[in-house]
């Protein structure tokens, strides 16, 4: 319960990277770099969504899940990057109280939903490679829709818990956030109340979603590995390994950053280190997702080439 002699701040001030020595020299350069990255993220992921929806050869469960992953990446990046770009050029790097609430809600929602989508993608590859005769049943459109609904519902519910428990705290001291967006740990650091429950919820909810989905992914790919090793055709093994390697690369990078940030003891929290890690998985990693998951895929490249050739002919 918020005590009567505490007033909630009307805004929060971001420290961002202004006090981080490696990022000090040129604000304009940083602005241009992050603007390019954000543009490529939106264009790449939007292009993948369009390609999947207009090409009949990509109307499969795997690409349906990939298009939803791309939508999450666009939403995830848009929740953070535009405000960060504005603050690079603004003299007062602030965000309103309710703007901070919304930013935290979307930021907490999309990564959890992405973890669940990645687990569904791993299960899809397991069903396709290990249970090919049952694939149409195991990954029917209805099953895919259930995975998607579960992902968004799970992300929304956990996000609401984090937001409600964070903004019920009294921020009776400074309103200066040592970060470049409204992340949970730096906001908890501003509260003058006991945040043990918040830290426990953060660890429990993030730990449950990230650990459970990682277990599903690990078991799926372990079964895939066993099946692939039994394939006699070297060409078949190579194609399967290539597809799975791309997915595993993305999973490893994404989960590594999230586990490092949210499943460490509070005493190990380092604002500067966490800002750099957060920059990786909220800005740069999302730009590479279309390349990691899709544009290195033979089917996607063929669909893209056909689309470009068709447009070239009609000109």
C-alpha cells in the first residue's frame, strides 16, 4: 500500500549512455547507428511477414510461427528504440509516468511471448523431423493457433503482474533511472520500500517461462539430433543440421542475454553491464532475427527470388 506522504513521480529521467565512457564521444553517430538498426529491424521483419502471407509455398506451421516471431520483434523493438532515439537528441531524456508504465508492460510482455514462440518452433521441428507421419496432426492449424494464443496470453499475464507490483511501490527518492528504458531492476532500485516480493516474482516468473521453454527446446533438439544421426543420406543430414543450427543460434543468443540479465542475484546487478547486454537483445539481436531464422533458409530465398523476378517482369 502506498503511504500518504509519498507522491508518485510525474516522469522519469533516463541516464542512458551519457555516463558510459565508450558511448560518450558522438551522440549523432550513435543516433544514426541505432536508427539504421531499427529501420533494418522493421523492414526485415515486415518483409518476412509479407513474404510468408503472399507465398503459398510458405503457408506451413513453421513459417506461420516465424511470421508471429517477426511481429513480436517489430513490436518489441518499437516499444523501446524510438524513445531511445528521441532521447539521444533531447536535452531532457525523460518519459512520463504512464509512458513508463506502458513501456514496461510491452517490454515485459514481448520477450516472454517470444520465449513461448521459440519453444513452439522447436516442437514444430521435432514433429517434422522425428514424427513426420504425424506432423499434420501434431502441428495442425488449430494447434498452431493455440500456441500463438498461449504465447500472447502468457506474455500479457506475466507483464501485468510485473507492472502492477512495480508501480504500486513508492518512488520517494530520485526519479533518475540508470538505464535507457523502463526496465524492472533499475526501477526497483529507485523504490524506498522493500522490493523482496518484486524480486521474487521477477525471478520466479522469468525463471519459470525461460527455464521451462528452454527445457522444451533442449529436449526437442536432443531428439532431433538423435534422429538426424540415424539418417543415412549425408544430404539429408546436412539440410536438417543447417535448419536446426540457425534456430539454435538464435535461441542461444536470446536466452543467454535474458538469463544473464534476469536470473542473477540482486547483489550482482551492474547498471552499466546490464545496459550493454539489454542493448544487444532489445536492439541489435532483433535486426538479425530474420537472417538467423529465415533468409538463410532455402525455401525463403526461393520465395523471395520468385517475388523479385515477378515484380521485375511486370515492370
